[in-house]
C-alpha cells in the first residue's frame, strides 16, 4: 500500500516557483505606481506659442535668402526673375 505525503502546499518548491513569477510582477507594478505618483511629469509651458515663434524665425531666414536665390538663378539662366513676394504671416 502507498503512503500519501500529507505536507502543506508551502513545503513544495514547485508551488513557490509557480507563485514567484506573478508575485514579482505585482511587486514591480506597485513600485512603478509609487514612482509615478511621487515624481509627476513636468508640464511644458506654452509649447504652442514657442513652436509658432520657431516657425516665424525659420520663415524669416528663408525670406532673407530669397533675393540671393533669385539673383543666382538669373545669373545661371539669363531669365529675368519673377518679382519676389514675402510669405504672409
């Protein structure tokens, strides 16, 4: 006749192996939650206005080069350039 091993479940190593994976994930999620709550992300101040200012400076640089580009094209082709009209802002 066989004898049954009547030890509690926590005495078996395989049970701890199965439990340890999800337990580590739960602990890591609580650590991540703590970090997210204790150190909030900084708010970017008025990013839209700053982006519009950057676009204006880029347009100004392009508009400043337009007469030089027209003169260079005229010298290379011999065709009179079309009158330059700056971009509207």
